[in-house]
């Protein structure tokens, strides 16, 4: 396998890991004000992701670093063209991180409620904007022959990308609810299960709209049998997540939905990394946007050495903090 393709696959894997792990963080954050009625219950919800949320964000940093090193022209065009959108993502992540740390610094109800809504906002913004970004990458954006993005921020908010953003929000909400079903107990668990049932219906409806839009406006269903198999598997997993009774099975199915949908999106773009809506010949590909072969070779050696260590450490973290939280649990946040 050529290194250009190998690094495209690695970037895909990194975004799969990010959307899988940070996806339920976003979902938990958005559900926080609605499934926790008092401070103790909300602290239980926050502590379900407290030991892991910051580690999950490392996947985004690693994905951005991989794009910067392996496909610098992709990085330059995307981060300049999507500058305002990515700035909003950054502000949301900062707001959420600050809120996690500050909410327990004072006992006042208004103080903590304000930070709880900050967690909600800091989770909603990135989830929505990442969905909008993926929609635009699939649909194509105005890139000229100099690899320069010529559009505007408002141009990113087209109907298809907005539907993609809503699909991401609802999928992450459902994914977060599935995660909480494994981690909380008591009245909070009852509310989460009720929320999961309502979210599942909305997620399926918006997913259908997203797939119909994708059929007409993108190459998601182009490229042979695999182009139909991957969306079908994602859709089947999403439907199954609302039908199974066991929380572990539901979480596995929402996880499969997130991962397969991400793989399907990257497969639809390959070998492009950014599709030009002005002229397909001006699209950025894994070839005209990549670093030199020597750079890719050195990076491959580093990745093969470090990535397994990171995976082992993060797996160990989840194993240590695997127990369900109860009313008697010690809560840090």
C-alpha cells in the first residue's frame, strides 16, 4: 500500500476514534441539564465522563497533527477556509473544559447551573459544526486552481450541511444516552432511558433525510457495492440501537453507527481530501496535497511506535473507571 493511502486511512481511523469517544462526551454534555434534576444528580452525570473527556480530545489533536504533517495543503486550505467554524469549535471546547473545572469551585445553585449550561453549549457547538463540516466536505466547497478556499462562512450553512449537522447532534445525543445507561443508576438512569427512546425516533428520522440528501448531492453512494453496504450497515445499527434492550448492546450499536458513518464519508471522498465545487480538477487529493515521500516514511515509523502505546493507555483508563456510578459514589466534579 502506498504511504499516501496509508496516511489517509490513518486520518480516517483517528476521526473514527474521535467521533466515537468524544461523541458520547458531547451527548452527555448536552443531556446534562435535562436528566439531572439536582446538583447531586448532575454531578453524577458529569463524573460519568470526568476521568476520560480530556483524553478523548487528544484524538482530535492527533488527527489535526496528522493532517498537518501528511497533507499540509489539505490542512492549509481547510483551516483557512473553515477558520471561523473551527474557531467556534475551539471556543466551545474551551468553554466546556473551563465549566468542568469551575462548576464545583463554589456551592451556589446559580453558579453551578450557569456552568451546567456552559457545558451544554460547549458540547452542542462542536457537535453541530463538525456535522456541518463533514456535510460540506462531502458536498464540495469552492476551491480554485491555487488550492484556495473562495467561499464564505455563511456559504457553509447550506441545507445539506445543516441537515448533516442536525444528524450529528442527534446521533451524539443518542450515543451519549447509551453511554449513560452503562454508567449511572437510580432516577437519573430512568430519565436517560426515557430520553434515549425519544432521541432514537428523532435520530432515525433525520438520518433518513441525511441519506436522501446524500444520494442527490454527494458521492456517498457512488463507488460500487461498498458505497451501499456501509450506509446500510450504519442505518441498520442505528435502527437496532433503539430495538435492543441491553444497554451494552445499544451502546455497541450506536458506536458502530458513528464509526461506519465516518468510514463511509471518508470512503466517499477518497482519493480526494477536499472536493472543489468549482471544478473537480481543482480538488485536493491525497497526492497533490501530501508531504514528500520521505516525510511520510519518517512519520509512519513514529506512528507505528507511538500509537499502540496511546491505545493501551487509553484502554487501561477506561478499564479502571468502568464501574457504574451510584448515589453512594464519591463524585469529584
